[in-house]
């Protein structure tokens, strides 16, 4: 009996909910978990409904991730006591790290699975139900590349496409390589095949994912593979926007810059993690580049694409960071003119080399530096956004982007450079996935506003796909293996940045 046959009995119409924490790779994995469950006969629970199966897809990167997990598990314990059919599963990076510890601390958990065997979830749930005891299964190496699994896509118009998993770096602040393993690359034909399938289903935008997305090709010995992949995406008819995250500065080559500049559907948007502007701190982090190299990349990107919007990740208060080191970070931020920055206060992550380093910076010092960095970046982001006022841009209409859209009656979407745009709809209502051309009338640090009537509306196949999904009844189980399906959006994941 194969996995699909054994798990097909498991769902029997029971409802499920997947709660996602962490980076975009976790969001990608959660789409696969949802696809696996629906393929096995489970049905997604309505918003606010208590699900029969709750799956936690966890992250181990952030401070107190375990406390948050056990707090959430504790809140579910009374519901499980009231509903004997209820099952709780824990997967993801924290599960890979803690393994059997989760069941010891929360014995009401039914299933624990790791990052390397997400395809086992339906079978493990069924085994736990029959045996009436917890099933813990953690693999030390990848069983199946996640993108080959059944998928419940969260968007009709945009999709994540993983081109690699794992990481070959040894950054001292990051635990991800030990949890995700060494880098494994998909073959280019498999990646492009998935992208073509998505486009046939109406998707207009794909984001290529990898822990270090630009080292793609290392496993099959082609250091130019990532630039070639970007150019190949440019040859796919109907694919309008290509993005990628997150690259590593040490491996960022000029052929990738050229591919971005010369391939029309590759967006002039780059997320390039900095982490620190101090060479001393970068050395302690085992980041194999220095500030001069980083600034050189930014300069070459802007020379090739003057309109490029560049964002970054920065850690404040890494062990041993002095005021002089921090000032060097501020200098790089001023020179780089980031459109946006994800800024983090360093926190000890058990299991990483940095956790036991000397020179842990006092919390009050980290907080004060963090506030200075945020103030500087807010000022720069606002200045950069004000430069967009008066420009006419094409916005891909999104679903669930704007928190105040109901109050303002605006809609929201993303510009080609990924800036968030809130806009006033015209007489004809656009659908998520449609394109509107608008003139920017106002800028804030984190978004743009276009309050005039849209200059044009372009209805798209993605908008058609979104409308068809809204009108269709719930699909029967049986997603074809490896063929993505279109699903209604779930709540936005609690996102952190990638490990780069």
C-alpha cells in the first residue's frame, strides 16, 4: 500500500487548519501541507471554526519560538479534551530541532514531523488515530523535494516556486542549515515546468525561493545557473513578473545583475541581506563578504537599473558589536538608500555559535541602537517613496494587503518594484490579479497612495482565475501529484526574513 492509498482514508471530510510561522520557505511548505491534507480527504476549516486537525508549521529562528509554540499548544488542550476527533500536529524547523521534546512537554500532541518529511503528514495522522498514541518521525535528510507534493495554492495570481532547499553556509547567528540540511537544487527543467503549469492556471507572478537563492546550481556544478534560470523565465509567455528571495551577497555575480536588467519580466526589485555594516561584525557572523563588496553590488545594480528598489535585513546588537561598529552599519544604510529594511534586535538562538559568544550586548544598548536605526531607515524610506509621487505605475491588484482598505474603500496591490500601493477604485471594480495603471498622489514610509481615478484597468487571466475560484464549489479530494491547484487565501502567515 503506497502513501496516497494509506492516507486516503484519513480525512473522511474532517476539517483542518495550518498555522504558519517564519520565512517564505515555511509559507511554501504550508501550501504543500494543505495540498497533502486535501488530497487525503480533509477540508479546510472556515474562518473562526474549530478544526478537527490543527497543524503548526514552526520556525526556530526567532527568540522564544518554543515558548510561543507551547503557549499555543496549551490553548488548544481544552478543545482537544472536548473533541476526541481532534488531532494536533507540529512540523517545521522547531520540530526538527526539538523532536521528541515536544511530545514530552505537550503529551496531547498527536504528530511531530520535521522539515525533511512533510509528505508523511497524512500517514502519520492516520497512524496516530489508529494507534491512539503520538507519532514522532524526524528524518535527517530530504525525502522528497517539497515542490513535487500536492499543493493548495493561496493565491490565484502569484505563487512561490522553490528552486532549492537547504544551505551550505555557517553563519553563526543562524540555525537553519542544521535544520534544513545542505543545499539541494532542483533541475532547471523541473522548475520551469512548474512555472509553466502555474501560468497555464492563470498565475502572472512567481517568486523563486531558496535559502540562498543565487547559489542555485552548486549541486550540479553550474555557477551561472541562477542567471540562466532568470533568463529562461523571461521566455515563458504569459508570465509577467518574476521575483526572487533571498540572495547572498557573497555569491551575487554580475551575470545575475545583467539577467535582471535584460529580462523584461524580471522585476527591478532586490532583497539583499546586509546584517551588519561592520567588517568586524560580519567576520564574527561568518558572513563571507565585507561592507565594500556589499556597497559595490548596490552600486552595480543601480548602474544597470536606476529604478531598482532594494531592501535588506539588518541585525542590531550582535555579540561584540561596539558603538563604532554600529555607526558603520548606519553609514552603509545611508549609502545604500534602501527602500525598506527588516530590522531585528539580536537575540540568542540556542544551538547557534553566537549564543555562547562573549560580549553579549546589554538589552538597553541594543534597544537604543535599534531605535536609531529604525528612525534613520524610516527617513530614507519616506524620502525614497516621495520620489514616486507623480509617477504612473501598473499595480497588480492583491487580496488582503491593506489593513485599512475597508475603512477607506481603497484597494491595494504591488508595484513592479514591490512597493505597496493603496488606490481608489474607478467605476469598474478590478479583481485580485487584474492590473490597474494609477498615478501616485501621496507617499508614506511604508506605502504609496493613488487617490485619483485609475488611468486604465486591464482584466487578466489571473483575475479570471480568481473569479472562477470564488464561484466554484469546494473541490473534491485528488490533486494530481506535483500539479499545483488554486485555493482560496488563508490568513497571512507571521513572517520573518530568510536566513540570508
